[in-house]
């Protein structure tokens, strides 16, 4: 199991390096990719799904009345 987790982590790091534009290196592109994924994209998706959930919940309450 430890090998699987390590392999998965290294694949994720490599993917971020590819997105950042310099595979195999930790340059500014890698840092930019981290910021885009973990500071912009992830919280944005969390907010989007939260708002969609609230909207659906409101619609179901109106239909049940």
C-alpha cells in the first residue's frame, strides 16, 4: 500500500510539473500550477457545488409544499 501511495503522489507531482511547463523541475511554473489547482480551482469547485446543493435543496422544499 505504501508503494501505491508513493507512486500516486509522484504521478501527481509530475502532472503539476507538466502543467507548470518544466517537467522534472520545481520552477515557477510548478508553483503557479499549485496555486491554480489548490488556491483557485479547488475552492472554486467547492463553492460551486455548495451553491448548486443549496439551490437544489431550495427547489425541493418548494415542490414539497
